C-alpha cells in the first residue's frame, strides 16, 4: 500500500516532520509514503494530487487544506480515501492540533522565562490568528503589557 502526502513545502520544519512521521509509520507497517509539494499554490495542490493518484497511491494525506479548498470535495467525489493533516477545511476528516492550547502553552512558556529573569520581552511575536486569542488572554492574566501583533497590526 502506498500513501501520498501533499505538503506546501518541505523547507517548512513542521511539514517535513509530518512527512517523516508518516513515512516512519508506513515503514513499520510495510507501506510506503510518497510526498509532493505545492508551494502553497491551488493549482500545485491539484497537480500534486493527480500526479500521486496516477502513480497508484491508495490514499492521500493533504496538509494543504483551506476553508475554500476544492480538493477534499474532488477527492470525495472520486472515491479517493483521504484525511487532512495539520489543516482543515472544516468539513472533512482531519488530524489537527489545538491552536488555542498551543498558543497558550507557547505564551505561558515565554512568560515563565520572563518571570524567572532568564529572558526579556522580544516583540514583535508573529503568530497565526488562532494562536492570538490564547496569547492575549495569557498575557492579560499575567498582568503583562504587549505591543502590536505583527499578524494583525492590533495593539
């Protein structure tokens, strides 16, 4: 059995680690994983999926989903087994992390370093929008001021 993995790029550490973990899991069960990259291009995503399917993969793991993504619907209509990874379209079977918890834990770690005196604030901190809410609430709970967020420009 062969699994096709679609990622935006392998220079992204998280995406590379995802592929490596899938490849290891496949290896333990006598399967193989093939990877295709898209460079965050919608057309690249569709080309990658088609290329992997033409090579006979038995299923796909796209890590490229967006809210307006057509690929999951296309795959479902064609009867291709798939599960989204790290990202979701809000409809399909997905394996994703908890952005709120991750944002909270990262901010809490930085605050602990600040409080212990082992570090000083380093603004701006760029975070994806889902991680901003836990960051803001964690900072507020610790009584710490913050400057503008790079991701939103909000202060």
